[in-house]
């Protein structure tokens, strides 16, 4: 019983870390510009497919492919931000929603065209397959890897946002864009960089997610993933890194527990919890506004 | 200068125009010029009705909903389940579909009027997905992903059977859609409809002039949900089938797209959008069903970039410009 519970805890945390990686960019960019980017999941999908192509077709080692995916998806994100998104920051939110849904639909069809509509899986190195002993617990090697890598990145992010000059600029912009601008912070540049970083992390998360979820499909950014992202962002509070981390871990744990104990109601219970949470605190658990 | 009675503006704006009569006559004549496409024609009418229900909420009231399919699907399942369990009389089934969806809309409205912005987006999205997953989980009742089988609808008024050509279905959908448009037309030209538009333009000011907006928003959400349920019930009865996609996110997204494409906040925006969208889908997905979503996405991106007021809004702006130019030419002469 205790072992079962610990395994569940472990798997839930691994999933939560993954969700955090994929959603943190959305949280920060939404907090900063109030831009509702429903296409964020498309970056995760792109990362997943790029990872698959790099490792299986181009023969790049798994560990080398991950940073490549991060850089490539980040560059794509920056390109889209500069050419398209920038002109919509002053538009109403309905415009954001429509525009980014349109982009997502195009990305899904594009992925179907390039990679086919079948589930695509990724080959990982042998040392990531099977089980490992960790703190006296028999756990999946890949999940352990995920938890360590994701945990390290999450820590680096929190540290970077709290302790570096750039992090301070990001936080200032999220808090009050106008005031930050009057203090001489180049808000546009800070936002572009943050957006690139966030998309890169989504891509990295997507690449890591392929093996965890057992493969991905082109409809990946439309389904439950979009909702999970939005849950992490809204429940965690816009622009709050720690809030997003807490929400992602909770969601991961809740998902793992619900799927294990009550698989039938799990799928809709999660939405019920979200609606209730948002009614109770419309600006997130740790949100201030 | 003649004195103008208060409310004269309303009367002028709400007067029935010749164009509208011609439009509905043209639709009624569809069996004459597209006799082979009556099923598609009914689906366009149903989609237009669904978009009209959203227009009331989003176009006039300014409230975003990403889960409007919840009401559409509720109506569809209500009508479908009634018929499956032996209640095959269509009109009462349709009324039931509308009432159940309206009741759901009324219940949801207590949550919805408290929220705005991203939280509103999330909650409407969440409610839509909640119902979708619920219907999926209750496969014993709804048939799950196989859909609701064995929906038998009795002949309309005991006289006209629903056939494969879709003649009865078309007339039925036409009459219901006509009635719904007449109702919404009446609503948007009433003081209630104007206060909705006031809320869309400036919620803070509506509060300042003391308009009881919470109650009005609850009412419009209920009406909108009922109309969406009506559309869903119509689809279930005319196709004699209900699939899970009646509740899906794609349907919620599609109806927003259709409304924006046609032009939100205009009575016929949904109808024009549905016409263009459904015919476009018919043509484009025939050529390449897998990539239909690519074209859909592209249309959406282009509309947002270049025609934010939709087809009707863009057309109206063009007309004003042409008229302005003509007036200028006249002045020069």
C-alpha cells in the first residue's frame, strides 16, 4: 500500500514537472502582455515531432537532440512573435483566441502533412528503458530522468526569475508594464526574449513528453493538453512561476491518482475541480490580481 | 425640422426590410434550385441557428464562450434520447431539447456572470469539456464514441415523414430557423437587447447608470442556451443520429469561427458565416478531408488580420465608402 502510494506520488510528480515545463512559457507571456496564446500547445507538438525526427531519422543522440529542439522551437516562437503576435497586443482577447486557434488548426494540419496522422513514438537510449531503484523504490527510469531534468530546469527558472537582472525585468513587466517601461526597461525586447524562452521550453517539454505519453499525434495541441496548460496557468495565477509550479504538480498528482483510483470519472472530474477552483479564486491560487 | 418622437430610432431600425423578406424567400426556394443538396441546406440552417444563439451572447452581449457546444449537444442528446426511448413526436421533442438546454444555460449563468476575461474563457471551455467527458463516460446511456443509435422520428404532424432526400427535414429546419430569427430580431431591437449592446461596449458605464446587468446577462445566457439546444435538437432529429462531436471542442470553436466570419453583432452574421463555412467545407474537404483544418485555420487567420468585422461588417464598410465617394462626386458637380 505504502509502496503503491509512493509510486503514484512519483509518477504524478514526474507528470507535473512535465506540465510545468510545457506551460510555464504560457503563464509568463500571458501575465506580461495579457495575450491569450492558445497556440502554445503547438510549440510542444513541434518540439515532440522535431525530437522524433532528430533521433530516429537524423540519428542525433537523444541527449544532444533535446537542446537542439529547445533552440529550434524557441527560434520559431521568436519568429512568430515578431512577425504576427506583436500586432495584436492591443486587440481584444477574442481576437487573440481566434487568431491562435487558427494558427493551431494550421499547425495540426501541417503536422499531419509532414509526419502523418499515426501515433509517432521516439527511441530513447537503453539506459532510459525499464526500471531503476531510487531511494529504495522501484521506479521507471525515464520518469526518474524526467523528474531530475525537469526539476533542475524548474529550479533554474525560479532562481533565474528571482535572482538575475533579466528575471527582475521580467517580473517588473508582469507586475506593471507601463511602470516598467517608464523605468527604461525595453518591454518589447524583454517580451520577445521571454516568449522565445517559453516556446523553447514548451518544445523541450514536448520532446520529453513523447516517450512519457507513449507517442504523440497531430491533434496533440488541441485535446486535453490545451486544457491542462490553461489549468496550470489560470489556477497557478498569471505570471506566477511558483504558482504555476504548484498548480502543475497538483494537477500531475491529481491526474495520476484519479486515473489510478477512479478511471471512469477521472476524465471529467478534473474539469469540475477546475471550474470550482476558478469560481473560488478567479485569479488563481497564488494570483494577486 | 420635424419633431421626432422618442423611440423613433428604434422603430426605424427594427422595421422589416425588403432584403430580409427576399433572403428568406430565396432560402425557401432552395428545393427549386438545389434539389440534390437539401441535406446540406438543412445543415446550413441548423448551423446558422446555432451561430445565431452565440451571436446573442457574444456578438450582442460581448461575452466570450468557448464551450457553446455544451448547449447544442445537450439539446441534441435530449431530442435523441427521447426518440430512442419511444417519444418519437418531433415538435414536442424539439421543445424539450430547447428547455433542457435553457435550464442548463440558466444554471451555468450563475457562474458565468461573475467572471470575465481569461477566467470566463476557461470556465466556458471547462464546462464544455466536462459535458463531453461526461457523455463519453456514460456510454451506457449515450452510446459513447459510437454515438446514439436507433433514433426514430415520427412523421411531422403525423403527415410528413423524414426521408433520405431531406425534403421534410429542410422545411422543418427552415420553419424553426425562421421563427428563431424572428424572435432574436425582436430581442435585439428591444430595450433589453440595447442594454446588452451597451454592456458589450462599456460594462462599467452600464453599472454606473444602474442597469441590473447580472440578471440580464443570466437571461441572455439562458435564451442563448435554449436556442443552441434547439439547433442541436434539430440536428439530432433531421439526421436521426447523435455523435459525441455534438459536444466537442471543435464544434464550440467552429461556431465562434462561423459567427466571426459572417460578422458578430449583426442579425444575419451567423447565417452568412454558416453559408460560406458549410459550402466551403463541403468543397474543400471533398478534395482533401485531412487538410480541411488547415484551410479553416487559414481563413480564421486571414479574417482576423484583414476583416475583423466579418463578411457583413466588411461589406457594410465598403458600402459606406462607396456611398461616401458617390456623395463626394455629387458635391463636386
